[in-house]
C-alpha cells in the first residue's frame, strides 16, 4: 500500500471510531441522561416519567441472542422482587420497535424494552460499541434521577440477582 492510501484509511478509521470513543458513560452521582423511547407496546417511555422511583436501565446488544435472552428472562423471573422494592426495570437496545414486540411477546417480558434505533441513548450513556450495538451494561438510577450505580461487566445469568442484593443496600428504609 502506498502512504497516501494508508493515511486515508487511518483517517477513515478514526472518523468512524471517534463518535464511539468520545462517548463516556455518566459518572456515579451525576444526573442520568434523559431519554424518550418507544417500547414494545408503541408507548413512549421517558426518564422523566420515572422521577421519584428507583430505576434499573439495562442495555443489551441484540434481541434474540443467547446472552440477551438469558438476561431478559432473568429480569422477568425476578420482576416481583424488583417491584416489591419499588424498582422499575427498562431494557434498551438499538433494534426497532417491531423487534421489541417480537422479543417481548416470545419471552413474556413484563417490563418495557425500548427501541433506541437512532442509537442516541446508547451514545449518551457511553455504551455504544464499535459495531453499532450497545454493550451489556446497567445503570441504577435513584428517585432524583442520579446514577446510583453502574455495572460495566455483566453476567447475564447472575446479574438480576446481584442487582436485587445491591438495591436492598441502596434503598434504605425511611425512618
């Protein structure tokens, strides 16, 4: 390859990666980035709608892949424990609403899975990967809208149960 071609390829790679690399996740204690996305029922769900509640926002790469299905089904199987704690669960990936409808129906998901098809929310949370899919990461957002905890390395099989343990410690009874 000649030097000019190598230089142009390098510039192209940097141009493609820069938006992904420039996105850093919000720090613990900072305000969570706002969002407004459609769920599997065509309803619009926003972070503002969740104010005053504890919230788990989990990002996952793709509907119907083994790890993503395992993670979603673990949340489904533990949903009553989350509800007892007063915690809402939202799943987000970059597929469209039609994909969310199929995924949620097939696995009887009792919580909203949101379509971030333009990838703006994944970018805002710093979880958009180089290939254009969200990384498997989770944010716990407190009732004031601040990031209470961030999980960057998630085991789909054990994550839901670990979150429940951590949430019990985070949510201190009043009085």
